[in-house]
C-alpha cells in the first residue's frame, strides 16, 4: 500500500480484481477505504460484470438519476469526453448527487480509455475540512442544515455528446452541514460548490458568504490528492466524506477542437440519509 498524499488516498498493490479473493482480503481492502477514503488499483482488466461484482461487495448498487446506464448493466454508466470536447464531466468540486434525499455513499470509477496526460481527478478530505475549522465556527455550523439542488438535469449533458441523458426532473434535498460518519463516528463538512444552494431558513444571498468560505476552505491543497489515470485504473471513494473534481485541462481541444478522448465506467454505491 502506497499513500497518495498525507491527507487522502492510497494505492493498493498485488490485487487482481478480476479474480476471486477471500473475505479476509476484502476486509483489509474495506478497512483501507475507511482509513484513506480513496483507494486505487492499477493495471486491472475489468469487464462491466467484474466491475459491478467487485463494487457490490461493499454495498448495494444503484443507477444514476440523470444518466442512462450501459447496455445490460443498470448499475454502471459510461462517462465519455470526445476529442472535440474540452470539458470533463465531473466538475467543479462536488460530492455526487447530494441533491438526493439519500446521496450515494460511494463510487468505483474504472478507466477504459484515457490520455497519457491530462484529465486527472482531484480528491479532498472533508474530515480535515471540518476538523481544521475554529471551535467557534464548528459550534455555529452544528445546528445548520443546507438545501442541495440538482439544477436542470439537461444542463449536465449539453456539452457531452457521448453520454445519454435520462428524462428526469430536478431534485432537491436538505442535509446537515456537519454530518457524522456511521462507521468512524467522525464529523465532516457536508457542503459543495456544485449542489449546495443555501442554508435552511436563509436566502441564497445571505448564505453565499459563508458557503463560499466553506467551499474554498474544503479545497485547500493540503487536504487533497491528485489521481493520474492510466488505462485499467480503478478508483473507489467514500462519497460521504470526500469531494472530487475532474480537471478541465484539454487545451488542445479548447484551441483547435482536436484533443483527447476519455472514457470511464462508474458503478455507484446506493445512498443513505446523512446524519
């Protein structure tokens, strides 16, 4: 096992996820996930079935609310960036589908086709984002709840021709600003720039200064790691206590329309209500 940074992430070695392995080895993998929040496996060869079966050992799986699944596997979506598209699906900094009453608890993202450089993903540790706040601010945040809103589902897919949007309605949900992890018992900050709109009982204008401060704080470099993808990399993260951001750095596509192609398959762990 090799840590990716002091704050978050670890790369696990010597495990072939396409082959059976014992419950004791799986327990070690799961413990590593709880400790590092993000775990990486390199040089994997995973069919959608193998991808699904490995991820389902952690928890039940669910389909994405706004993206059609790949054929035959309702639990897996394809995230596709074509060479003429200059944005990666998955930014800015966010936790997945926090606009749902029960946001997903995690996801496993598998690299099918990636460029030799570019298209990296950043991850941030939301335990540290909370624990490094002042005691006074922690007390002020403890009773607060925030409204998370999906926005128009169609907007997500306007720039991604290789992805198939579902017919869906906008969703919103209200969650505690400080949540407690059901396994570790640790508290973490639970807001993000993509979906958190305002504090319950306050307007967006009133909420904006504190929300901006909290989001900026959560993205501090010392709380993060940067994952460089290679074909066959699988990353699994705990969505309850992390943020992530897919880098928009295909400058050739931006300038000339001829950039890189990036294809990822994602299996999503079903949700639970934050507390």
